[in-house]
C-alpha cells in the first residue's frame, strides 16, 4: 500500500500543539511533507520561540505519522519563524524590531520591572532575538537587574548602540545619568527622552522588544501608548484590591488606543516561607483571575512572593538566568511562551509587503 499526502495530513490534523491547543495542520505549522516510499519527512515551523518545546512536538509528530500503515521511517524537523504583527492604526513599525511588548502596571511596587526583565530573558532562552527598553525615566531599574554598567557607544554622534546583558539588548536613561541623580523633568521632556531612547537606539534585528513601562496611567503613559508601535500589552498586578483597581485603569488605557491585551500576570500571589515552606496569600487570592474573567482577557499565570526572585534581580542575575531549572524560572518561561503564542495568533503586519507609491507632477 503506497502512502499519499492526504493520509499524512489526516494524522497531522490530530497532532495538537500543547502550547496553543490547536492542531499543527489548522495552525498552518506544517510547511513541507515529503514522501519517499516508506519514509516520510515532515517540516514543522512554529510562529513563536519555543526551543524547549521542539523535542516534545517532534515526538508527537513522529508517533502520529509513524503509526500509519506502511511507514517505516519518520524524520521530523522542527524550527521557528517569528514575523512582525500589526500594531495601532497610524503608527509605523520600528526598523529592525518586529514586535513590541509593553509590560505595564497601574501602580508601582507590584514587580513590573522584575517581570519585564524575566519575560525578556525567557523569550531569549527560547531562541528569540530580544531587547528591553527601560521606559521608567524617573526610576530606571533595568541596568541594575541586568548587571550592566557603563554608557552606550555612538559611532555617528546621533544614535546609540544598545548595551548587552545576559544576551539581550538594552537601553535605559539609567545608562546616561548618574545613579543618584534625580530626574526632575516635566512630562514633555520625559516623553521626548523616551522617544529618543526608542528610535535612536540601533536595535539589531529584534524579534521582540520588551518595554518596561513607567507605572501609572497619566499623560506619559498615554503618549507612549499612542506613539510607540505596540503589538500587545501585558498587565502586571498583585491580588490586592488596591493594585487591581489601578491595573484595571491600565487595561482600559490600552484598550482606548487600540492595543491588544495579551494577558494579565498576577505577581506576589502567594508567599513561600524560606524556612518551612509554608504558603500564605499575604495580598489576597484570585484577584488576577477574577479581573481576567471580568474583562475577558487571558490569565497568563501567577508568580510567588519569593525572596530568591528579589535577591537575584538585585544582584543583576534575574531568576531565568540565575537558576534556569528553578520553579520561578519555569513559571517565567511558561508565561513568556503564552505571550509569544498570543502574538503569533494576531494578524500579521503587511505594511512592508506593499510598495511605496510616490505621486509626482511630470
């Protein structure tokens, strides 16, 4: 009995990607199927970074295709291809940056910056080219968290080269001013500085740029949301009612400017005692999930109030790189995969596909 493509497609339609919940055929992840006698070669291309998932998906495809009558050998190649996705209407994409993820919170002190840097590092660990922009002018923390010192170089006196920490590109006002110098600036100056950091940094072929947004929902945050080509936003909150009130304002702000909400991360959801391991919900429980249900957005996951997360970030070695096999790193990677999957499921940016039409009087 000879094999045909329809038989192979039929079994591939039963292989569900555990990260998306969608079968590989419907998701258009099957790029090529080659049948040679009793041998079948399948090329799977994922639209999100998932190096840690390649082997799992390879085994699923191998088992499904290998069970077909007449198949003696299966070769499965799994890879990833990340493309640019659509942003707010009327905002142009940045050169060399495919997707921008805004990490925001309605108020300070909920662990937004720690979440942002670990999210960036987790995406990089899965094989993506990643950068991080520290948009918190008044309280830049990414230089410390990434363990980067020094100032950016400029070859032309007009643009800056990104700094690099733990394999990801970074820029921050913290690289340009002394650590103990207060930024006594009004809103327009802050907005202008951020615009320069974003557009005058020579980002190098980024799949994702994570923007650590300043806390709050004031003029600065609104202006950034209108000017920066954001693919989607992640809201960070704690289960506490007061934090949730402000997180809801941040969510509404993004909705008003047409930025999709990728999901909500609940930080400090439970405290783990370092001595006895006892778990206690200091800031309440279930607040993030209740907010997701109320507004119809995805719950990306919860993170514990763990002293190691704070210690590692303060030491310039965030959890994803300090203890890649630890539980916090595992949680950050799971959240990062969900964020990337949701971006991959959005419509693609097609602006670069169309030619530029210039009308001239002749």
